[in-house]
């Protein structure tokens, strides 16, 4: 699993950083801001990292899969070239971007 994209500062615990390279704090991490409390900082970092984990598993499958091609016509069952590798069963693929990625406000990860 890739490292979480954001972290809380080491000293105050109220600062937010975006990781640059590793899972360990680095002097090259980008400073993003200061929160009022440590709890606020942890909550923000936790939310950002949770969204990153969701995006990581809801990726397009490189192999075409079978499923419903259209929300408008339920008879359009066939091959889906870009299906979410997480959503749907093997024979019921969900086109990517899936509803989860769209709910997060994007059409790519």
C-alpha cells in the first residue's frame, strides 16, 4: 500500500504536511497549514487519507469485463472496456468512473 498522502507535524501536532517521498516524515514534505488543535489536524489528515485509500482501490480494471453498459437501457449487457476493479461482481462490472469515484468529485483517481 502506498503511504498516506498527508501527515500531522512532528512537534506541535497541529501542522499539516503533504508527503513528498516516503511513509516517514521528511524535511521535504510540503507544509500546508496549521490547525487550531491537534484533534482538528488529526481529523483533517484522517479524512484526506481515507479518501486517498478509497481512490486507490476504485481504479479502472485493465481488462475488459462484462456488465451493464447503460443506465438508460437495462438490455445493454456486454463488454465494458473500463470497469471499476472494486465495484460489482465478476459478471456484473460497473463502468469506471464508478459511483464511488463520482461521489468523491472526480472522474479519475
